[in-house]
C-alpha cells in the first residue's frame, strides 16, 4: 500500500464521530439510521441498543401522530371554539360545552416543541453512535455489547449517568415553565374581556402597555420600578455598612467577650424570618405595642399614632429600618470571616510606615472587604430586588394611595407581580414584569461583576 493510501486510510479511521462526518462518510446503514434510528447499531451487533433507539423514534412518531401534530397545529391560533352555555330542556339546567382552553393549548404546544428538540438531540446521538460502530467495525476493533455499555456508565461514562436525571428535571420543571411564562407575555391571557379560557397572540402589545406612562399600568410600573431600585440600594448598603461597623467593633483587640457579642446579634437568625416580620408588623400597627408604649410615656398624644404603615414615606422608611434589623446579622457573619482572614502583616507594615487608624481602614481593610464581598453585594442586591418576604409580610405593599392603581407605595416588582397574577388575574402583564425583572437583574449583575476588581484582579489579594 502506498504512503498516500495509508494516509488516506488513517484519516478515514481517525475521523471524529460527528453528524456531518456520518452523513458524508458513513455507509449505507449509517445513512439509513437518519430515517430508522438504531439501524446502524443493529447491523453491527448492538441489537439491544439499536432497538432502544428504534423504540424512542417509534414512541415519538406515535405521540406526534396521535396528539403532537394537533398541538402544534393549534399553537398559532391558541384555539377558536369558545365555551358555550346551553339550556337543557330535559333536566331544566344550563350545561356548558367544553370549548378550547388556550392555556392548555399553549402548554401542550410548548411541551411538544421542547420534546421535538429532545428528539433531535436523541437523533444526533443515534446517528453518531451508528457511525462510531461502523468505524470500529472497519478497523476490526472491539464493539461493546449492551452489558458493557451499562458497565461503562459506572466508569468512564459516569458523568452521563449522574447528569442525565438532573437535566431531565431541569427541562421539565425549569425550562418548560420558563418558556411557557415567556410565551404568556405575548398573549392576551388575563381577566380583561374574559380572556381566561380563550385568548390570542398579541405580539408586543403588553410591553407597549407597560411602557406607556400615560396608562394606569404604565405609570404604576415606572413608580414601582423606581421604588424597587431605591429599596434594593438602601436595603443592601445599609445592611452592609451597619454589619461592617458591628464586625469591626467586635473584632477589635480591645473588645472583650467577642463570642458573647456575636451571639447576641446572631441570635435573631435562629428565629424564622416570617415570624419576626409578622411580630414587627403587629407591634407597629396604630394600636400596636410601639404606639401604645409611646402614648404611655407621653412622647405622642393619647389619641395619636405614628403612621408606620399608613403614610407612604413612613412605610418606606419603616421597611428599610426593619430590614436592617433582620439582615445585619447575616452581613456580620460574612464580614467577620473576611476580617479574620486579612493578613496581620499588612497592618503591621502600615503602622511601621506611620499610617493611622483611618488610613489603615481606607487603604487596607475596606478595599480588602470590597474585593472579597463584591459577589456577595451583587447577589444581595439581586435578592433585595426580589425580596418578597420582607415587603409582603411586613407591609403587604401598603399603603395604597391611588385607588385606580394595582400597587401600593411599598410594593416591589415581585409583590406587584404577585398581586397582578393572584388577585387581579392579569397573567400576561405579570409575565412581562417577570421578563423585565430578569433582564434588568441579569444585565446589571453581569456588567457590575465584570467591571469589579473581584473579576479583573482575581487572585490579586
């Protein structure tokens, strides 16, 4: 055999097992595997594996023939037959015809599309597997039996065994609901005009409504968005600043009984947050313990009450202050660990160079803490934008100053979304708010982190 022929033969045997290579260089059995999944495996002795591939294809084709094609055909229209009320002369009652349910059509259609994508992934795997066994057969190499393939799942293919179940659950319980919610934002699915049973695609109409500041929903969205960002900023940095002050005071060399002071501040973490918030909500009511105590000691008039949750400004300040009390212990724990890991040599060198306490703090302590805790700050800010518990359990989004609005003065985007979907049944607008919240947080967190020293100077400290 000439050198060129040997090289050509070697190239043929070292071709990667890809779908393109299978289509271009595969034999007839491999090419037929594009139509009959598993044929190539069956021909080359992997009968059980080939039958499994064929069973997957047969199950998909049966599903598509029975239901799948119908789901996809109805997906563009989301149904057209409304539910009707008919008088039954025999039983003297009204009966209701079934009609089309757009919500089920949308759900089944999205599920069918995702199932088709999974089928395409399985088809690629079957084609690559057929080409691989063909190449092994041409090279007269060993071809695994079905039992050997199963044993390989406990060795070199262990990652496939361990990752496949989580991926199935992610597809079923994360990706499918997420795509379903995104699709809902482009429909008229809401209580308006009774679009709960039968609704249509409306394109970007919901986005235009939400961005229109002259409409009730639009003006509410911009005011809630502004307050959400203000709340997230103060809720994040007040916790960080006060937690940092406490951590610095407790970690001073002159502070006695450090463990006792940490225990006192961290004790509130042992109480479930919703219990603490509900207790605080009760205490701050007009006839709650705080107002009664202030009346008894004469700080307010006997018939007066501080408007903790009845005045918009008071309510917003109240939720921020209570959030400090709830969140500072967690920040204290985070920063205590950071302070205890700052090298003592840095402080000693700074003192030798004549730096005072303030200079040491701003040149060593603060930069080190910010460097380490920047990802924590970003995640905390993100969490505060979606801080449903503190707002809903403490103030419930109140007070409501505009009766035509669907949000209160302390409502965040997430609590407003809850009210729109659960109370008002404006599911399409709620989906739009969910999408916009995700975009704002994802873009903001990504840009902030990529421009931080924690990312640019990884390993610098």
